[in-house]
C-alpha cells in the first residue's frame, strides 16, 4: 500500500518529509492503519509537534519537539505540524534598500499589511511581530525566493528557542530545495549577518578561493559587489546557485530572484 499523499497531509497543515523517520517518540508510539490517522493523532494532541508513520510496521510515533532528529528509512514519513504560517518579512530585489537594517529595524520598512500586499516594492515590508520573536512561540521559519511570482528556492528552519538573528543557521536547517545542503555540509558562512564588510547578507557559502572559485548556495548582495558573479543589477540582489551543478558562483552563473518572503510557523 502506498503512503498517504503529501498533498493530503499538506491540507491538514503538515510539512511532510518522505523516506525518513524520527529517532524517538517522546509522547507515544502506537499502531495505526495509515499516515493520515497518525497525523490526526498529532493534530488532536496539543503537545505534539511532529509525527512519524512507518508503512511496514504501521507504527505511529508522536514527538513534542519541532527540531526532530531524523534518519533515512524507506517507506516512512515524518509529518511536522504547522498550524499557521505568518509572513514576517518581504524583501524586493533592485529597490536600492539594504537588507540588514530592514531586517533589524522596523522604521526602515513599511509595516507588513494583512492580507499580504506586494504591489508596492519601493520599500521592504516587515511585520512588527518580529520584535516579539522570542515571546510568540515560533516553531518553524520558512524562507522562499520567487522569480516572476514562481517559487525557485525554499528553506525550512527550526524556530524553537531562537531569536530574530540566530534561527538562520546550519544547525537549525530542517530541509530545503537545495539537494546538497544539510546540517553536515561544509560552510564558511551561514548566517544573517554574513560577511558584513562586503555586505553579503543571509549568506550560505561553502568556500572562498578567488572570485572564480567561490562556491555556495545563497546570498543577498548589497551595493558593494566585489566579484563579477555578484554584479547582477541594482541592490539588493538575491542570488542562488542551481542544483546538480558545482555551486560555483562564477562558472554556474548564479541566478537572481526578485523577491524573498520569510514566514514563521506558530502552533
């Protein structure tokens, strides 16, 4: 019997990770008939943040933590509960407004409206909720890049016990559209502050050589564009490297996105 579809689980507010299982089940382990039933048990238990269903054994594990330890396991699904995604930051490429002060200071942005309105791009949008990050129970953080309204990159981070600056780290990474970026990947930068002196923010980089041998995954570049691979237009520039290539910023022609949305998941 096939595992329940990712689509069905997404409809009841779960992020699904296929072919992995939880390393522990801190609330309960029980036998059920399907992944959907397992997810339902998690839904109705206020303590539960994630669940795991193994098709072969029919075992369902419930876990309180949202920063789960996982391992590879065929025909198994980890289902991470996210009840409510709230956009907290929307940034626009090429508007000349630096990212770092916009992220850290509310007066540098327009207040993020509800519902989300992205028709005005001259200033970034920031939700005042960010200034209460540690108090509102952030469980997950999602970063999305868009080009012409089409999503091109996503990253999912653990948000438990984090603040507005330290959630964006290799240790907190849960999953992403980058097929070779994990918590064990070699990096020389992974953080919001990035390389401050040359304005590389939200920087995820593997290594430096000279400009022609720099390798990495994602960066938001400011006005100071030191290398040819950064020179993609008016700042800020959201650059990412494509899957199945060497991650060389220069030879693989880093792609620019035109918008970034950061959302928090609250339970």
